[in-house]
C-alpha cells in the first residue's frame, strides 16, 4: 500500500525535523495498515469469559487490562459479539486515556469531548455502575451517536449532554472528581486509518486546533474539584497541540501540576523542549514536568499514536454540591402500566427513582437516573440515566437501552441462541420470527447476552430491534 505520496509534504518535513533519526521508522509505520484492537465490555462479562468466547488470537495491551490487539488481517467490526457490545473497537493507544484517568467507582467523571464514545464507554466500565459519568458532545448529531453507543454498551449511570464547555463550567464549577478532554485535534494519529484526516491537515489547521484546545482546557479546569484530576489527550503528534497546549495551560493555571504518568512498555515521555516548537523564546526555559506526559508513537508500540497529560488541581476537598435531579412520582395509572410490564418479565426491582420527559403528544420517556445525578434543566440533555422506555396511551414500551443493560437471565421470556443461531441472525436483519410461547414482550439473546426486544402475539414475534442497527 503506497500511502506515502498522500501524506502532506509539510507534515513530513515537520516530523523529519522533530524525529531526526527516528523519522524513517516512524514513516515506515505510517505506511502500514492500522493494528486492529478491541476493548472488552466488563459491564457485560469478565476478560476471562471473553477470552473463552473469542474466535481470534488476542495479544494483551500492556497499559489496558481489558484491551487486546489482533492480527492486521482480522475484521472485528462486523462480528455478532461487536453487535451485542461485548467489545468496543478501539485503537490500543486510545485506550491509554481512560486507563490513565483511572476513575474510581462512585466518583463523578466528566468526558467533555466524548463522541462517538471510545473513552466514555471505557470510563463507564471502570466506574462499574457506581458514581456518575457525564458524557458531553458539542455537536448535536454526534451527541446522538454517543448516546446510542453508551446505551448499547449497557451503561446506566450516564448522562449524555450536548453542550459547550463554557456552559458546563458556568453550571458546575468544581463539581467533578475527574474531567477528561479528548480534544478535537489535527488527527495525525489517524493518518493510517483515515484518508480524510490527511486531506484536512495543514499547518494553519494545527494552529487553529491549538487555540481551540486552550479554550476548552480553560473551561475544563473550572469543572475540577480541589485535588481532582484533569486529563488532556489528543491523537496528534503536533507539538503545538500537545506539549505547547499543556505548557501554556500550566503557566496560566498555577493551581494545576502535571503528574508523572506510569511508564508502560512503549510509552515515551513528553518533550519539554517542544513546548514552544519550532522557536522557543530566549527567556523561556523548558518546563521539565512536561516529561511526565506520555507520547505513544506508532513505531514504538502497537497503536496509532496519542498524547496524554494527567494534571492535578491543588488542594483537597469533595466535589462541589450540585442541584440533584428532580424526580417524579408517577401517576397511579402510569405506575400500573409500568408494573404490568415489569413485574412478570424482569427479575430485578423496578427502580424507585424515576425521571419523566414528555416526547410527542401522549408519550412520555421514563428513565432511572444515577443516585447522584444532577438536575440538567436548561442544558441540552440527550439522556439522563438509564432509559427504561416510553409510556404511551396507558401502555409501556421498553427501550433498547433497557434490554442492553439487563442480564439475559433476569428476563423470564427470552429466545436464547448460540452464536451463529438462525433466529438471532434473522432478528438482527429486522425480520419477524416464528417462535411459539406466551404473548407479550420477549428478549432475544445470543450466548446469554441481550440483543433486543420482540413482541409476541400468537407465536409470531414482531421485531423491535432499532432500525439503525439492523443488518443491511
Ligand atoms: C477526538 S474527538 C472525541 C473522541 C471521543 N472522545 C472518543 O473517544 O470516541 C473530539 C470531539 O470534540 C468535539 N468538539 C469539537 N469542537 C469542540 C469544542 N469547541 N468544545 C468541545 N468539544 C468540541 C468534536 O465534535 C469531537 O466529537
């Protein structure tokens, strides 16, 4: 594959100047195919269980216990295990971001630039259902993709917002234990995967990205509690967007210090001398703490390339209080409709704490927010917890998100298929199924993992698998 000619010449000249004798191996790697990698969904199964199911040879990612790389020829994007979200397809170097963020169950975590959800799904797994993950995406269409990915992942303690960093900083100053900024960047680490990233690259774009990153980081800093962590990441090699952004941030935010990141196999230190690249002002001595950041290079490890810096805010203290989500008491008739669906079918109690959101006329969406959920009134909110379903004219219709966060054995009526089973394949194609059994909602599952809902009448199961997920 001769991609060399398609790489921007100015990019090559910059990288040659930066990398010196390491430039040829770097360039050689950029002209190889990307390394496929997956991250196991530990909300659904353990790594050991996945290893037992996996049809592929897997090589562990040293910095991420749930991550594995695979042979370059394997296609993992279309397998049924991917459809049912047993794993996320993610570049191994991108896995370093949530791994170094290291959220603890019970914490409040904000992923500020979150779509399509690579880092958010990872953070949700590390939180293990305890605490709150606020996943934010500024672009409306991309916020919807993020919501759907988190729902498929089975994340229940998650809010999805479609806001600007400034508005969130105004609303919740000091309210988070950890804030992740996986910044929009010039994407040089995507060059192997993505023709478009190469097409859009220019030196002016790099400088524009750096400016935007500094603004985002300034808002992000305000959201961190005293003693909390701020994690900054890009998938680009450009010093202006990496050491350059962090050096300026540390100079203008003396209440933050850069923490030395763990040195996993293949991790390279940040480069203090690159902070003002290409020309450092004479009166500026490099900040040695920048070496605590991590550079992941494609010629040094199995991954596409990333930069990660973990910073800590001075002081110590709990996250600032926020106004809690405003719960509702269901009208008796709505409660009865919800119970009529839930009690005979689902073997765990109906959540007590519920939120309602009117949709079209006579239609209300019902969600179960996490214990410590904030009120999001006035913010563009795509999801406020676990979406259970919709109440419509006295009936309850379950959501796909409800199915995906249950364990199959919790559902009394189900059609369980082994991998490759004909009924499950037909279901995922959107077909109606013939399957005798009692009338009512039925869960379709593969290897005991939920796929989606059907509704059976007279032995015929009508398909409720989301149209956007159906096989073509
Ligand atoms: C690198 S991508 C995030 C990838 C994501 N974290 C993941 O792992 O799947 C950066 C995101 O930042 C968003 N973005 C663009 N401009 C922004 C801004 N001014 N403030 C916040 N986010 C922005 C983009 O829409 C994009 O989704």
